[in-house]
């Protein structure tokens, strides 16, 4: 019997002519067309049937097998499964709290941290109830409590934060928890409890291994800063000195300079400053040396300006700032004079390679001369030092020219002020302060439109240049553009809300625009910041008087008179108010005071005499009118009142005498008026 072959397009058959099983499972048997042999059958007793079963294979798709059996119901969760689910919830809450803290949402971070702590305690109790103590997740407990303490700290809930940290550090299960005493020390430091902070730092230091040198010296630096804040400068010097001897850094070096400055030790100040210069942290690359002219950037340069480079540049600037601040601090103290001290430090900076910072310090030296202008020759020496910068690089030249322009402007030398303002603008076109100086010079020369354009240019360069915006408001007010002036002063007020000049100008412009309620609001705010200012009180009184609110006007005018009793406008209004109210007894003191302030002004004496007359004090009125007539015999009004009073008293002889004098005075007054009218006519016709 020969071996059968496979039919084309079918799976190969076995040696007995039966098809092999496919991936869909064993298929039905079939006869071979080539040999015609009948397929093999099996005995009934073997568990097979001669009737083929209908199988749901590719060949009989669509044959229904009835509905699928129902899904098995999941069994109820056991204790272990509940613990796993609750632990996952704790993890999720912990991550949400950390994410909220990262995004700056401290209240939400604390809320989620509290919820995580609550869930973690429930998880611990559940495990204890079911005897799963061996499955306790110590790391999760530590993370939850630590996060909660940190979020309390961020929300300035110091007591709760300290309690949470105490929970960790007192539990011996948590290894290395002693390091968290540094965090506790930081909390005490923020509260100003420096002795407690030092105690925590030292306890943390005892638990840090000697191999972790960087951490240990950072803690020692914190201890030094706490001593510095306490005024314990010797202990601070010892801590900072240990750090600088082993692992020096800029912050510690700067604080060491400050400590020696507080102690007044000149030599140690010099030594510590030189040590600060020697650190040379975050130095610029060779192609970025200080003072080098800017070069156009190509594509490679743009790609190189990544985040790391920006961070290094920021640290460079911070290091330079600390060095310059230290120099400005100790410069006036380490030499016989401030100028000598600055000169010594500038030489040390140049020797260390900080040429740009040395130039900045020389600028400070020049300003030091100017500040000590009471010493003969210092002011001129300061100006000479500033002029020396004309030979240096553009940035310093522009800065020096700006300072010189300001000095000359203050001295009233507008020509030199304009000269140096132009020089400053020429060297640095984008220096807003140089443009402000130029604009001020144009104002002095009367070119208001030109000054306005210059101030607008300065604002375009530096949008928050307060001087330029304020001056622009003044120019617009002078030109009558009150709406533009109001916009400028509002912007100044938005930048510096407590600036009293801006508040005053806002109130003034509102007053000029007739917006009296807004003007009152601004002046009342100003009155709270500059209390008992008679000018502001008088201005409020005047505005309320224009608003026909005489009650408030009387209040503010009275307060102004109490603070500054010689303001004639206030005295005049108060006297007139009491006359209008027919309270002549209160009006007399004001008119009497006015006559003392302006003795040559006869109207105040006449008002006093009139008050006497209206209250029926004729004897005092006659005496006062007599005094006025003696000093001003040609005063017609005085003579009329004398005639009137003597007539009421029935003294005919006196009436006749004063009537003669009155007519003579009236004729003289008429002739004088005619003469003035004729002169005016001739002047007009000519």
C-alpha cells in the first residue's frame, strides 16, 4: 500500500489518510479522492459517535449555538484586596497633594495631604483588625506624614508642621529621620526663634555621618546665619570660618564679610573679601568675558543658549551681585576715607579679574564723593571721577554721563546738563533715564512739545519708567491735555500705589476736569497717607465748598487752620462763613488775625470794625474806625461808616466834620478814577 499524498490546497494528511488538526481545532474527516479509501471509524464504546457534531468553525459560520451563559459574579473582596485598594487611594491622594504643591496651590496641597493621612490611618487599622501587621507599608506612612508636615509648613501652620515632624523623628522605625530636624530648624528660623533653630540644626548635625560633608557644612552655614540674625557675631564668624576652610561657597563668604563688618574688624574684612573673590564660581567662558563687545549670534549660538546656560548665567549675575554688595558695604569702613576704601577694593577686583565690577565700584566711589559734598572739594572730585568714565566702555560712559547730567541739572546749569544728556543718549540710545534727563532740559528751555516726544520715547523703551511717565503727565497738564495727563498719572499710581505725588496729581487733574467726587476720593486717600497736611485739608475744604457741602468744608478748613493758622485763603473763608451765618463773634478773631498778618491791607480792619458794629458794640466799632481813619485818612468806606455811626448816636458836630471829609475823599477818588481812565484811553489809542 503506497503512502498517500496531500491534495492541493488542503492540509497534509497523516499516514492513515486522516487530516491533521488546524489552528481552528480538529476538522472533520474526509475521503481521499485519489485512493477512494473509506475513512476510519472508531468503536462506539470508546466514547465517539458516528453522527458528526456541528462545530462553529470557519466553514459553518452563522450556525447558532444559543445564548451565551451569564458572566460569573465577582466574589466579594476579601480583607487583603480591600487593603490593596485603600493603599492605592492613599498613593493617589499623596501624588495629588504633591502635584498641587508643585503648582503653587498650597491650600489644596494641604487638604489632599490631610485626606491622605486620614486614609493611611484607616488602612493601618484595617490591617491590624485582620492580622496583617506584617504587611504594614512603613515607607508609605513616612511619606504621608512627611508630606503633611511639609504642606503645613508651606501654609505657615508652624505648630502643626512641628508636631508632624516630631511624630517622625521620635519614631525609631523610621531610619535617618533625624535629618528632618533641619526642616524643624528652618521652621523655628522663620518664626524668629533662633536659639531653637540652632538647637535643631546641631541635633541634625549629630546624626549626619562624617562622610556627608556637603550636607554637614550646609547645616553649619545655617547655624552661622542664625547666629548672625541673633547678633552673636563671634559665633557666626566661627561657623562661617569653618565652612570657608573646608567647603567654601559664595553665600558663606558674603555672610563672613558681613559678620566682620558688624564686628568692625578692618583687616578681617579685607581678608574675607579677598577670599570671596578667590572663589571664582560660575565664571564666564572665554568668549563671554566681562566687558567684551556683543557679537552677532549665529544658529549655533542660538542653539547653545539653552536652559543650562541660562541658569549658569543667572548664577554668574548673582555671584557678581554679592561681590559688589560686599564691596559697597565695607568700602567706607576699611580705609581712612570711603574713597580710599573703594580704591583698595577696586584694585583687588582688578587683580582677581573682575574688571567690570571694579569699574562699577569706581562709579560708587565717585558717588561717595558726591554724597560727602559738605567736605570741601569732594563735590568737584566726584564730578571729575565721573568725567573719567568718558574714556571707558560705552556702558560705563553712558552711566557716568547720566549722573553728570543730573548733577548739572540740579545745580541749574542747563547747558552742561543738556550736553551730558545728549552724550548719554548717544552712547546708549535705549537708556530711559538718559532720555528723561534730556526731556527735563527741554522743559527748562521751554520746548514742551519736544520734551513730550522725548518722554514718550523713554516710556516706549522702558514701559515702567516712573520718572518719564510722571513728567509726561505734568507736560500734558501744562499743555491742557488733561485726559492724557490723567492716563499718565493713573499709570504711575498703578506702578507705585503709595506715591503721594501721583495721588496729589490725580486729585488735582480730577478737580481741573470738574470731576469733584473723584477728586475728593483721591485727596481723602492722600490725607490718610500724609496726615495733618494743611494744603490737602484746605484743598478738600475748597472742593466741598464748591459742592455746596458747607459742613464738610467747615470741618476741613478748620482742621487746616489748626495745623497752619496763617493761610490767608483759609482765614478769609472761615471769617466769611461765620459772617454769612451771622455769628460775628466767631468771625472777629479770624479778621483780626488777618489784619495782623497783612497790616497794610485795610479791608481786614474794616471787617473787624463791621463785626463790632453788627453786634451792637458801637464804642469798640468807633475806636476801630478811628484807628483806621488815622492810618488811612482817604479811605471812603471808613468815613461812611463813621458818618453812619455818629448819626445813629445823634452827635451832629462829629457828623458834620466827617461828612466834609467824606465829600473831599470822594472827590479825590473820582479824580483819581478819571485820571486812570484817561491814561487807559491814551494807552489804547496809541
